[in-house]
C-alpha cells in the first residue's frame, strides 16, 4: 500500500480481521497491522480443539451468557449473532455442523481452511497487511510503529484497535497496550483471568486419576451453576464445566460439585440407607449409587472420613466441597476479563478520549464462557467497530454495510 491508508486495524485476530472485512467492503483503503509473524494465531490455536464458532441458541439465552456486559453488547450481538456467524462461515466455504449441546463447528474441525479463505477474501477487497509491526502509541500526529525496517508513523483517518486481552502472550495477547491507552485518559478495568482452571494440591493417591474426565456432575459457586465436564490434571481442575463459574471463583466463592445431579437428596439417602451388612461404607456407596472410579476418588479426596449417617452423606455427595488454591495464572487463561470499559466508549465503540479510534474484541471489558460465545463476541464487536469507522470516513452515518 502506497502512502497512508484511510483505515488502520491494529491486531489480526478475529475482531480485527472482521473490522477489516467491513472496511474493505465499504471501499475504504485498509491496512491490518500485526505484531506477530503471522495473522490469526489465536484463531488457529482455537482450531486445535475444533474451532467452536458459536452456540446455536435463541437470542435471549445467548445474550445471558455475557453477564453484566449483555446490555451494552446486546445491539452488536443481535446484529451479528449465532445465525449470522453461521451464514458468514458458510460464505467462506465452510460446511458446519451443530453438536448435541448446540455448539457449532466447521466440519473440518480446524481453523486453517476458514482463515485461508478469509484472508483471500480480504485480499480481494483490497485489504493489505503487515506483520512484525508493533504499535508504540500516538506521536507526531499519527500512529507509531516499530517495524523490521525501523520506526514508522502512519496517519489514517480512522483506527480500529483489536489488540486482544492479556492471556496467551505468546500468541499476541499480552495486554501491553493498556499503558498506551491509560496515558490518553482511557478508562480501563484491571485484567483478570477468565475461563481458566483451578489449582488443586492433590494427595498422592490422585496421581492415578490425572487426565481423567469428570462427567455427569454439576459445579456450583456463588449462585452460578454449570453442568459439564472437567478434567483432573497434575495441577488441578480444568474444563468447560468449570469455566462458566470463573467470575464467582475469582471473587472467592467456594466451589462445590453435585456428584448426582439427577437424583434428589432424599433418593440418595434412601439408597444409602439400605442394609450393607459387612460391606464397607465406601463399597456400599459405590454399589448403591453406581459411582465410577473418578467420582469415587473425588469423594475420598474431599470427604474423608465419610459420614455414617445416610442423610448427611447424601447431602455431602450433593454438595461436595472442592478445596483449591485459586485460579491458574492469567497467561494460562483462555480469555480475560477487564480492559476498555463501556464508559470509555460511545455507542459505536469509539474512544471518547480519541475520536476516530475504535476498539473491538477481547480488549473490551466483557467476558463470556467458552462454547462459541467468545468468538461470536469478537466477530460482532469487530463488525460493529468496522462499520462505524467506515461510516465516519464515508460521512454516511450509521448505514448498514
């Protein structure tokens, strides 16, 4: 690209690439700048677990997954929600399928085919990109970059920041941009880990269970509940069944697990009250409730000595406390909470402190569980910011693009 582009998008993750697509469709000369050697690195990492694009839910339940941020993200997610994400992916030549839990995946179960098709589309729209360019902030009336050829300054008419959160630094989301925005008076919420595992100091007997999934249970913390799987690892617990509880666990709420969520306390107590004769209590528990070795291991880890009273033991099995040492470090989190607050932005996701500069993706202060919500949120906010930036250049107001 010769000279200054009309628009610069900083960050080549899903939010940044979507903003660039919308700008390109509007006929705006657009440059995408990425600090890493290649584009879409976190998207490709997500593809290693199948690339969960979205969740095929009705609008209101879908929005509820965004918690406190649902109100201000609502217009963006209604504009580009699960149905629109699926249409968009199919438009890139991706065949999709919906799993039993409503999660939507490409049939290829990886991100590389989609990313290749997306970059080809962007190239066809006239979007260009540069890698190994790190943004250094504002100066000399423009955007400063450290590039392989040395320092460089660009003066676009609009800028879209899609810089990610503060986890997985090796993929580009290091949160280093926060200081640059704070210097400009942008209000920021502190970063915090989200969708992250727990640290548990297991007893030696649990080593035989490392790598084993915990199935058929419900996790509860601070008024939040989640039915789903978790995995016992050498360092603790992790998995989609736990991740929706991160906000409560982060605030210090205790964690319990209902090992028998489809049975009432009374039913469990009745079964435990059956005569056991010479059978040990642990074997009686295993036989009457059909607890497989993993759930039995959790009982023995967190509930020894076992209560003799059937009613007390039943209550314990329905609310087994999981003693842990807190959340895993932020850089091990799938995503982060915190970032640019809603108050720092107008309805178009433009920074109030920096007119013509828009923000999108995980750098915004929102969080959602895994299961398609994260990627949909990034795509929706990227589209919203890109559309507003294009309208600013075209002087057309907020017109659909």
